[in-house]
C-alpha cells in the first residue's frame, strides 16, 4: 500500500524508505477515495504528487512554499510521466525565483479578460445607443441602424474589437463592392440581361459609418488611440450626371400650376415644389418649416435644428411672394406648419383638438413631384428626385460668376467647400461655350504676339 500524507503536510518532510514511490499509471489507478483529501507524493521530486479528493476526483499537483506561504499548482496532464515533466518545469521556475501559482493565476485572468472583450457587433450596438441615438437626426439614425444591421454586423460583427484590423475592413469593403446596386423603385429596375452596377456608394457609406464607430470606440477606451482600422482607400462614387435643364424646369413649373388648378395636386404639395425651386432647400427643411421661422421683416428663413444645425437663408423675392400668398390665402389658423398635412388637419379640426397637426411628409411631396414630372414629360431616369432640385439650384448659384463662393455657400446652405463642389454641376452647353471662348482668347493672344515682332521660321543649318 502506498504511503500518503495529508494535503496540508509539507512536501519538504523527509520520507521513510517505505514512502519512496514513483507515480505510475498503476498507482494512479489504484488510488481510491477514503473520505479525506490526501496526496500521494512522488519521491523523485519534492512537492509533486497525486491529490485524491473525497469525491474520488484525482489531479496531479505541485506544492511549494513562497515566503513562508504554502502554494499549490494543479497540473493538467494525461499521464503521470507528462505530469512529472510539467512538475519539473514548475520546480525550476520556483527555484529560479519565480512564483508558478501567481503566474498561472495571472495567465488565467488574462484569458478571462480576453474572453470578456466585446465584439465589433457589441461596440456597434453601443455606438448606436450612446452616440447615434443621442446626437444625430432621426433620418441619419435610421440610416446608421440600417448600415450596422445589414452591412457591418453580418461581415465583421463577430470579430473581437481589439482584433479588428485594416485587412478585415478592406475584405468587407471588397465584398460589398461586388454586391449589385439596386435601382430605386420598380420603374427603375435594370433591364433583363443588363450588367448590374456595383454599389460603390453603399460600400463607401458602410466604411465611413464604421470609421465613425471606431473613432467613438477609441474615445471610449475600447481601442488604442490612433488605431482606427477603417482608414482604407475608397473608390470614388460615380458623379451625378442627371441634371434638370432650364426647359424641363419651365415645363414642371407650368405642370405644377395646371395640376393644382385641376385639383390633381393639393396646395401644400404644389407650394412645396415651388419653394424647393425658389430656395434650393432640402425637402425635409421645407416640409418642416414653421410660420414662426419665416421672418418677412428681415427677409430670412431660419431653421433652429436642420441637418447641419442652425441654418439661416435669405428669402428671395420669389420665395417671399409664395409665402406671403400662402399666408394670406392658405394659412390655417392655429396650425404652425407652412406645409401642413391636410389629413392630420382634418382629423384634429373635426374632432376634439388634443394635439398639433403634423407637417407634410417628404414621401407625400416626393409622390406629387413624380406626377408633376410625368405631366411635364420629364424623363425621371436615375436620381431624378426632389433632391435633384437642390442640385439644379446649387449649380445655378455656384456657376454665377457675379457671386463670390462664400456668399454662394451661404445662399445654398453648405458649410464646406468640398460639399459645395459636389453640387457645382456644369452643363455641356456651358462647358462647350467656355471652351470656345478660351480657344478664341488663345488665338487672339498669339496673333497679338505676332504683330509685336517679326516671326521668322527656323531653317535647317546647312553648314
């Protein structure tokens, strides 16, 4: 029978000759629980033994003293020989001044800490909750939520936040670029057999949203400063080619007037379309405009909280005439909106007045504008939406040589030159005319230089 010691007995105590044992497979198999927690020591290495618990559980162990304190390290091994080799390594570490138990605990804590590291998906959810939902506008919030749910989390959501690298973002971006761009609306679907175009804008938007989320993660201490992995090269999106011509705008203006007179366009929709052409505002700004934000005295329109924050725009004579006429003829007493939703107005005025009527929805204005384009025989095509009116207005403003750029940006409502340049479209006719004028000036300069002095041809040297 093997000699045993209690689990609290010091391994440095000299063993009797009968106690000299080597832990083998037979010793391991023969060790039986006896109702106590005991250790069968291996005489080859002080502190190395087989621990047997009252439950019958067995485990190899290495016990040593560190500054007078008894410490124990459990050894995970498949055979006694493997356990013995591991115990020798622990003993070498201990006698060399190390603390195997403390080092093992530190390693375990690091592993647990690593397992607690949130994934990219967890961080994206926190980013939406603590930043996007708090600081951004509703439309922007919904777009961020869509990008996170549909694009980012399916591709990189399971990666640990501290393990996300630029190569992962680049791989996601290349995958998104291969997805076909979905045309807007049933009428704009690609023809059968036509090659699908890549969704360059959507892929770039996903990377930009990720860049913002990772910057937030750095500020929250979830990633080291300056480690944003979304700094990758993006393909430039295709520049908007579809623009309204002056003739199309004239036909749409006439169609708006005619359809309103025929009762095919309700007054708020007709007024909204006219105001968009007169101010170049965003559709959401016009739909959400209140009468108390219309300053006739100073000829100014104000939005306390637009897409870019506080916004103030000059009121042109055209816009003033439209708003004064609407205020005089179509304004509903007690309704704060310039473009009210007639359905919500009727619900409130016909019953107990418990809440303020709502303003006209952008989707309703968009639907009315599509009917106007159809009546005016304007081919909708790609990107022919309400926002194209803003591009038309902006192009006319930015290409007006009499208006300095800072003033033009104030008229349009842009805060950066980069954004302004994306809206400064030039028509083919303007480019052709400018090219002809430039060619004429070059020719005139050459002719003038020729008249100032004699121009001699260069002859070949005959020497």
